């Protein structure tokens, strides 16, 4: 888990000639950043996190650590995160 580069340079990735904004970038790379830049437009001053699981969310065939299909990617991380927040209350 790490912070995405949210530089203003990426704002052009969500610019559109036919809509207010778009949720798909111009190229194959930077999809997580493009999605985060889209969300950034809506959250304003609310602390937020974008978790990009598009790549690891589904396995098209069995792998050593998973049987194939839905992977449950990030589930353990979310559970651990929730436990840590709950323990601080």
C-alpha cells in the first residue's frame, strides 16, 4: 500500500471533450491514478482512500496461492485496518 502520485499533471487524464469529466485515461498506464483523480473531484475536504484492485481482483486460472476466480484481494488488509481503527476508540 502506498500513496499514489496525485500531481496536477494527471488532471488532463480525466478531461473530456464531450463530458464534464471521464473515468478512463488516455492510455494503458496510470489507471489507478486516473480513477483516484476522478474521486478527488467529488470528495472535497473529506479524507479518502482509493484502493485499486482491478488487476489482482480476479485470477483467470489457478495460481500457487489461489484457486482461480475471485481472489479476495485486499480483504485481509481491510480487516486489519478496521481492527486498528476499532482498537483506537
